[in-house]
C-alpha cells in the first residue's frame, strides 16, 4: 500500500488525531465518518477523515 491511500481521522469534538486507515480513493470519493472511541473524551464520538 502506498502513502497516498493513508487517511487520518480526527475527533469531531476535541479535534484529536487518533486513528489512521487506508482507503481506495478511486471507489470512495466522499470523506469517511466513523464512530470510534476517543482517548481524550473517553467516549465513542464521531471521527471524520482529514485532508
């Protein structure tokens, strides 16, 4: 996997970058939004894909 497929997720509340993942950018054009556990907020929050 190349580095261009690497994406970062940030918490929508506290803006902490907590997760990284890979994405097929040819098939998925829009940004991902996943509900993940935030270590700073200590709850499950919505994480959005950053640039």
